[in-house]
C-alpha cells in the first residue's frame, strides 16, 4: 500500500473519530439540558436575562462575573423590593449558567462579599414566604356546591375532587391521560408518569378511594364527567370553550383559575387561593384528622418530610393547642 493511501486512511479515521466525538458532545449537551424540567430552565433563562441586562446597563461583565458584581446586583434587587425567594432564584440562575459555561460560580454564598450581603438581605426582609391558603375539606365542599350541572361544571367538579383527593400538583393534574386511570374495587389507581420530583419518569401510583357521600366522591364525579364528555382517549381534563366544545389539554394556569372561580363563588377571598391550594388542602386536612406523616407523604409524593411537617403543624394548630386544654 502506498504512503499516500496510508495517510488517506489515517485522515479518514481521524475525521470519523472527530465526527463521533462531536456527536457524543451534542448528545451529552442534549441530555444535560434535559436534567432540569423545561419550566425550571425557562425560569433560569428569565433570571439570567435580568442579570445580563443589569450588567449591560452598567458596563459590567456578566460571564464570567465577579462576585462583587453579583453582590451589587442582589443589593439593587433588594432595594427594588424584590423578595428573598426571588433573589435566591436569581443567584441560582447565575450559578447554573456559569457552571454550564465551565466557570466557577460567582454567586456562591461561600464568597464572603455575596454571603454577607445575602445574610443582611434575609435579616432585613425576613425569609417567610407568602403562601396561598390550603383548600381543606370544608372549603372544597363549599366550592363543589357552586359547580353547575353542565359539561363544564362536571369537569370542574371532577377536577377539584381528583386534584384534592390525589394531592396532585397542578402540572400533574393536567398531564393525566385517560390511560393513566384504572378503576379498581377500592376506587381509582392513578399513574403519575412524571412529576417535579421525578424528572426521570420512574412514575408512581396514587390511590383515590370511594367516599361515603355521592356528591363529594372523586371516583363517582370522574365517572360522571367521562360519561358526559364521551372522552375515549387523550387528556383527562381538556379545555371547554364557551360553546361547550371540548378542546385541547388544560394548562396548569387553568387549574388555578378554576380554583379561584369557585373560591369566589363560595364567598372566599379569591387572591388567597391557587392551584396548589388543593394539594395543600389534602395534606392539611389529613394532618387535622391525625393521619401519619408517612401516609401523607405517600399520597403527596413528597420526598422530603420538611414540607409535609409544615402541613402537619398547620393542621395541629388547634387540634393540639395547649391554650385550649388549660381550662380557660
């Protein structure tokens, strides 16, 4: 074989290896981009855009940024009245973007200048977050009393009851397909294919039992909705227009609007309720009735007990109140 042919073969092999490596790099980047939920990446993008805009107006370099720049940025955010949770989220976005670009994070609280400023912001503003009210059992029953006897009303009734009984996140609720629901002798076995704490899609089963009262039974309400809608596949909870026509899958924001609509109809303050109110309501109601932490976590799918314990504390606020037991 001639020297020219040998060199040509070597060059072809090197090109093939380079192409293979390039494809692997692209695949690695694609998988890395999927390590976070799309909604999380979108939030990071919004916060990063805010930081780069702030730096641009002041002639500062956003990537790689200096920790002093980050400290000045969060100081300005605090002076503008931004909440501690928002500032923390923006620090996380700055940190993730730098890590993805191969730089050390300038937003780490281990940097003295950033850590001290953030500690001061937390002390000045406090770290308690404003949360929506939990739609506990009696509140859900009030909401249900205002669902009309229409196709929309049947869907909303089933949505409220399934969302409450399953303690579902609103994203989980609207992602449900008819194929995810299986009737069993005890009620419903619902498959959650993917959730906020299960980005790998391992899935989990949630049991929703029959209830003693027909009007508030999630199983019967879902059956009534399916019978009326004639849905045979696809989204369990689709949108319905003003003409009563069934459309595409509901959005997560639509769940919040449904909860707010019936909260208002029940005479409650609309601004205190949102889509998360159903999930929080089941956890709090269960705690009020002495359900164990383990059982609550099994229903809600929480991996950490910290949030569930907050619901338990809220539920026990008056059930185990010391002042109520001293004979006043």
